[in-house]
């Protein structure tokens, strides 16, 4: 049996607003070998780096906690599990573990899935660089500003994203985009979303996406407030009746922005980004899932 270390983020939405600790932590502690709580930003990375002897790492938090944890795990060797306690939980929803009981069931009896990750290289206005990996989403423009504002609406819980989306007005940005080996294109967009999962936050925004196809899905949006709200409603309803953007799939892309931009990577807000490169890394990590896909 795998020896599971659980990394818990006590600042995740479910911990801060609700009875998550009292209701679920005793059951989680009985299911894993050890639980360690994060105490500061990036602490999940430090904990994961010190847990190379554990066969499995379970993340109790949201997409941001998972993002930090992946920076410290031994992807090829360790199993991963997600116990949803955040506001978005994109990967958890795709894996069929959108609740704590479902997540604990797969830790005990589930099967692993080899999940693609996104290798990301960021460049900044001061010419510095940063490399990271993401499991779910990279976005610039409207979506990044929605996530930034949602952090101010934490008491709304899972509805924070929907409320923030309604309060945020799209603003166009200029960029040069290159997909794979295609020639670069100059574009003016309100948002560009690069997704590895079907879910964007807790909404099924990319219904045809796959965690294991070696590609990520891209949506380029150029809509005003009214058009963006109509698109949001079409996604929320699951009918997808209106899409003002362009959809494509790729294994690699490069974006260069006309001015420094706010970027969102798996829930983390990164300012002053001037360029980014994204590469799909097929089957990079093994995650426990609810049932064969």
C-alpha cells in the first residue's frame, strides 16, 4: 500500500469558510499516513521536496496548493491525489473527485492516470525569468483579472468566481501568438486561456479537453462586457450556445505581450509578464482517479 503524505492548506476556501476541518480532517487523517499543514506561501513546495520517501502525495486545497506542490514532487515516481478544499478545483473535478468522500475512495481503491502537465517559461519586464509547471490553466487578460478580483470575494465561497466574472469588464491587450511551428500572428484580444482540463475554476468550459492527449486547449476571446457575459452564461448553463472566441489545440505556444500583463497560472496571480512559452508534457504525473476514463 502507498504511504500517503497529505499537504493541507489551512488558508484554502473550504477551511476558511465552513466546517471543513471539523467535518473532514478526522476522516482524512485516518486515510493517510501523515498530514502536514502549510504555514506560508511556497511552503507546500518545501514540504513536497522533503517527502521523496513517500509513495504518494495528497493535496488538501485548491488549484493553487496543487500548483505549489507539483513544484516539489518527484513526478515520475510518486502518486498524486487531490482532496478538494479550494474554490476552483479544476483537476479534481476532471478526475472525478469533486468531493472529499470521492477523493478518499480513490486514495484507497482508485487507479492512477498518467496526466499531462504544462511546462511554462515566463519572462518579465525586468528581464528576469521563471519556470514552473501547471496542471490546469494559464490565462491572461479578462480571466486573470476575474481570478484576481475573486480573491477579494472569498466569503462567497464557490460563487466568488461567478460574482467576479460579472463585475469584471474585459479590456483588450495586444500580443503576438505562435502555436507550434506556425508563423507568429499579431492579435488584439480581451483574453487568452490555455487549459489542460475540461474545467475552468468550477465551470466545465472546455468540454472536449482531455488530461491525457498530449495537447492543451486554447480559447482566444475578444468580446465586450455584454458578449463576455453571454458567453459566461452559455458555459454556466452547459449549453455552450454562444462562443465569441476562437478555439484551437496545440502542444506548444509562445505569447509576447505589447505591454506587461497580469497572468494567472493555476490560481496564482503573476504580474508584469511580457512573454510566456508553454509546452505540453505528456503523461508527466500520475494522479488517482475515480474510474477508468
